[in-house]
């Protein structure tokens, strides 16, 4: 960014030469054009993969200026999208309950258990009759009775399983799955935002004043890529001698002259510093170096000259 101190150093000899050769001593006010430059940098450090504008080019607000490597951000976003899809599928499955094939399989198992139960009951009854007639031992009868009881327990188990698969998921399970989906969606928003940080657009209509970094280099918050001069961001700086301050209030109209100025260019004083300063070096001469002056800024009515241009001003009624 061009600062006051930089401009002072750049304009010192130029304004002295112009003031000495082109204008009589104390015949008017002297100053220069100053630009309010802005530097454009990505919010995150990273390698530049595209720099879409060149020095001197005019760009529109919102147009792409910088793109950084976004491989990691895209991969993270894709992973979160996959998690959302998986959690949503689990929620839909839990909400619907078991599918028809699962219910049919549970019914088949129940039918098998019932058949086994019927066989075990018959075997128990036969063995009880045989035991009563003294044809089998007590141990064999006990085995048949135990088998019948095991078959009864198996039937109860299969009935419970069938009831369970026919029910939808419990409410607390559904809430847990909903929370999982919501958390993943929040992460997706964060990942999508971080992906947008890898591209930088022009904040306003502007001209590319300087390109500071190029494709393949690293850029970040402290490593800007472009220096822009927005449209309308050039103003005039002038220094008002203390004796003339009362006659040049804010709002005073000034005629502006310079080699690059359009004919009839006018400016209006917009601000005047509250504190006086000694004549800055760019205005030094034998008769003015000890004078107190007030720094002022003026806004151009029409197309301004380039920043750094030496200017002469004449007050107009």
C-alpha cells in the first residue's frame, strides 16, 4: 500500500521542481493525488493454483481473483456427505422396521420350533406310557421331558423374535440417529464454508495496481496476492498555510491543474486536520519551510489523475 511517507519520498524532488519551474512562490496550494489501495489476500494459507487478473486490468465486484489448492477441503466435504447418506439410510431403515423377508424368516423359524415342540410332546407322552408299563428307565423318561421343555422354550423365543422384528425402532434409537444426521449436516456446512475460503473475489469494481504473488507460490492472510485501486478511491491531498485556513473551510471548491489532469477538473475540500504541522518536505522552499500548514483532503468531481501525481490548486468562489 502507498503510504504518506512513501508518497512524500517519491514526490519530494518532483514537486520541488514543478513548484520552482511552473508556479510562482505562494501563488496557490500544492499537493498530490493519493490512492486508497487495498491488498487482497486469502483467509487461509495455501498454494495459488489460479491468479485470474493481470496488472492494469479492470475487474468487476465479485469476479474471481484467486484460487488456492482445495484438494483437502473437497475430500473432507465428500467424506461428510457420505456420513450423512449412511446415517440417513440407517434412520430410514429403523423407522420402517424389519423388511418383509426378515419377517418371513422369523415366521419360518417359529414354524420349525412349533414342529419340534409337537414331536417333543409326542415323545414325552410315549415315554411316560412306557415308563408306567415298566419298559423304560426313569432316566430315559427324564430325557424326554427335558426335550419337551426345551422345545417349549424355543417356541417362546421364536414368538418373541417375530414380535420384535415386526415392531419399528424405539423412539430413543430414532432420536439418536436424528442427532447423528444433524451433527453431520452441521459439519458439512463448516466444510463447505472452508472450501469457499479457497477462492477470493474482487470486493469492488477496481483496477489491478500490482500483482504481488503468482501461481505456485504460497499466499495467506499475511501474504497478499493483489493490490487493488477501487474505482473512486483516489483523492487529493493538499496543505493549507495557517494564515489562509479561515478562507478555505470544508466545502471550498478548488480548480485542479496538473500534466495528467483533464481541463476544468475541480475538487472540493472534504476534510482538514485539526492540528497544524510544519511544511512537509515536499513543499520546502526558502520562504515556506518554517510555515505551519494544515493537511487537507479533497474529492475530485470527475476522473482523477493517477495516484502520486503532483497537483496545483486555486480556490474558486
